[in-house]
């Protein structure tokens, strides 16, 4: 008798054979210059339940350029497994056609040329068109938001997230979880949540004083769709006080809380849940490990690491769904749930090509209205770029290089440090750089640009600590974003080495001399998690630098040497 896992694997095979994952016929359509909205939305309705997943919007309401990572290193058991495959290897693994729309959407290969061919992606007015089309086909489709929603743009900073909250409410989100939302401060989170028309979920959000589950936020919520009783369990980002400033949310603690997750799954199953969905902001590898150790989860809608995968990853009997970031993709997942069990699925990662999808007029008007008070500030041109500006990957992107250059010039430092965050839009060579573009890669509630001194020994400690957050073979110890971006300092990193032995050959680039462990160096940086950090806001530092140089032209960065792959 066929097992449920074999049945799900058969669904994957059928997806590849019949194009159910949505990528089978794009290349042919592209060659015919006939890619249309109908093509992007076409879906053979399946089963009795539809889930719509969007995550990591980072408050980007308008279409953007967004280059996928050149580096996404997996270590230990996940080496070479999705999502740790990039570029041409990704194209080959998923049988994509080089130069096609899907290759442009999902990889960095030929990004500039393909970007000029296929255009920008995202835009919440286009997202609304897609959501409305899915609901027209499946009226009770369930729309779930994976978090990192209220943060990441100039307007979200100026409105304390209210512009995005208004847009997501209008979109019809039915549940969400969280991460960067908490950097608005716990009082602001409470204010927003009090008025949300849907639950703000987190089974792992605990009251710090009592070390008990918080009574302010629900661990899970219920839906009945297609005759199926569905439990959606929330999993907020577990490492809040490590990756972000804990003093902004002192009443709460987070953590993975695997045993409690098992308790929640068992609890909803005992209450009759026929489908258990985890709406998570753990990151893909943490979710992969949790799915292997917590039984009874049918679907994990994963977020945080911004991965976009054209097919689900199956762990045991659990589907892992990765839907990208910045409004660039939406996932539609149709499920066949019978006799209290998920027996099959049909999946499509829908790319939001902004030149192909017609904006929803009501959502477009709402977005323009939210932006109107700030329009002049947003659109002011600060300079131009002759370089492709991007961020996203384990190591420096060109936006990071520019930020570090600005810190060193404007704050008169030898070395600059910039956080390894994943959010922020790209720009193509020749583009104007507006104030909004700068905020897209810098906007946060603790953006002070400090100037201090650090010994060479301490600099190595910092680099080793961040490297362990990323390259520890146990996903539960991967507590940060990507590698801290460094200006003025070169180094070698061995991703396969043990803790505190990954970093070597540290060099001060201005002189070529080896970093002296005993010497103090003048260092500038931003996004410190420490309270009372002083300095100008990072976006002002970057703006001042761009105004002075006029046009950005960056040399290739070869300061980081990677070994152990």
C-alpha cells in the first residue's frame, strides 16, 4: 500500500511532468514574446483547500528590482540542498532555461540584462490582483503572512508601520507571524495588534517575567475551509534579543521552543485538526530541522531567509514552502485533505512581474494615498549609479560596499561594519538613486552610525561569532542573518572549520598590513543592538556621501576569500 510520503513524492513528480509548479512553459512563452497575466495565473484547481502564502515583504509596496543571492552556502547535512543552490546550479537543478523569465526571477545570472528585458517585480497592487484572482477561483482560499511585513522602507519608518498595516488589511490577510515588527517597540506592536482584523500568532512568544506563554498573542488559530478543520500555528523569529535589540521588547522572550511546538500540534490534533499548518519565521534550515523532529505538521510556510523555491521540499510527511521576499512571489498551494489527512498537493510559485500583471486599482490608489504625504522626500534624486547595486547573499553586496565606503569617508574610520541583513531593493546601472532607494537598504529604528575603537583581537571575535551564526552545522545555532559586511578589512573564512577557527588572514586594506591583535582600530558601524548608541542616522551618512560623489562606481570586491566549500 502506498504511504503518504510516497503519495506526496508522486505529487512532486507530477508537478515536474505536467508543469504544476508553474515553470514548465514560461521559456516557450518568453521565446514567443507572449508571457501574459493569464499565463502567470493559470492553475488547475485541485483538492479542497487552497493556501496563499506571502512573506518578508519588508514594507516594499511598489515594484522593485531584486537580485537573488550569489552566495547561499549550506553546511553539514544541507550542503548542496535547496535553498543552498544558486545561479547556474539552481537553473540546472530545477530544469530552468537560461535567459528565461524564471531564470531571471529565481537567480542572479545575467541579472542586469534580463532585468531590462523582463522588468521590475513585486508591487502590492499587483499582489492584490493575484490574490483576487486566486479567490475568484477558490473563494475560501486562506491568505497567510509570514512576517517581516511592517519594516524596511522609508514610509514604514515614518508611519511606524501603519502604511503597510493598512495595505495588508485591505489585502485581506487572515493571520500573520513576526520578526522585524518587534523593532518598532513592544508598545507599538501592542497598539497595532489591538486593531488588527486577524490574529498575530506566535506559540514561542513568552512573558519574560513569568517565563510562560504570553497571553497577549495566540499560539494558533482555527479556520474551516473546503469542509476541512485547519489549525494554523505561529512561529515568530526565535532569536529576537540576539539579532535585534532586546531593550525594544523587554517584556517578551522567544526561542525555537521545539517541545512546545510539539505540544501545540498534539493539542490541535486532539481538538480535531485535519490540517496543521505552521506559519513560521524560523528560516528555512531551522524549519527543515524542526519538521524532522516535530510530528504531525502537514505544511510549514517558511520565512526569514528570503528563499524562493519553485517546488516544495518534503521532510518526512511535511511540506516546506518558500515564497521569496519583497512581494516578488506569492505561493498558491492546493491540498487534497481526506479523512483527516493531507493526501496530495498542487503548488505554484507565482512570480509578480510588474509589467505583466495589471495593478488592482483600489490597492494602487490606497498605496498612492499612503505615500502622498512623503512623495517629494521619497522621489528626490540624490545621485546616480554606474554600478549594479544589490544586497543579498552570505557576503558583501555592492550596496553594502557603498554603505561601508560612506561610513569610512563620512565618519573618518579605518574600518566599517554593516549588518548582514537580507532586505533591500536593487538598482541597475544608470538608475537614479533616490532617497527612498537609500532607505530601502538602511531604514530601521536603531540606525545610528557609531564611531568607536576596536582591537584587532576583538574584530576577530566579532567575525568568528557572526561566522558561527551562519555556518554552524546545527541549524538551531544559526542565530543571525548573513555575514557582517566589512569595509577596509580583508579576511579569509573557512566555512567548514570548527567554531573560532574559521577566520584568518585579516588585513587592513589601506596599508596591506596584517591586522594586529593588540592594536586599536577606528571603526564605524550601524544597527548596534546596544542601547544609547550615538551617531547620525545611517541613511543621512549614505545620502551625504552619494551627494558628494554624484555617481557611484564600485570596483569588484575581492576582500573576502572563501574556503571549505
